[in-house]
C-alpha cells in the first residue's frame, strides 16, 4: 500500500514537472525596447518569453512578480528595476491585452 502511494505521488510530481514550460522553448518574441535584453536575460533562465507575453499586468502586479521571482532566484538589478517595470507595463500592461479582469491573478511560475 505504501509503495502504491509513493508511486502515485512520484507519478503526479513527474506530470507536473513535465508540463512546466521549458526555458529552451522559443516563446513569443519580446518587443524592441531599451530593456528588452535585460528583461529577457532576467526572466528566461527559468521560463520562455510566452510566460511574459501572455500576462497583462499593472505596474504593481509586475513588481509583485519581480519579488516572487527574486524569491525563486531571479536576479533583477536594483538599478534596472524601474526601467524594466516601465518596459513590461508599456508592452504587457492591462490595456495591451484587453480590459483587465478584476481580481485576476497572474499566471504562476
């Protein structure tokens, strides 16, 4: 019984990990801009650019994503933080993806 339970947990964890977005997958291109390369460098070590391009967040929500990703090991230089937030909000803010839904949570990663 214990072996079956361990196998089920292992199988479930394997499925979750296999469905994670591989950073090597090309993803959608980021729009040109002064922070394009820095955003790409900071974000694509763990996931591809589609994770960014599919979200349409406010500046505050992008900032919260930065904090979350830094907690997971992302390196976002303090000197670049404001400009990176401006780039993301300009290109992937709520108005870029249609009307933002109230209470919408950003995609987890």
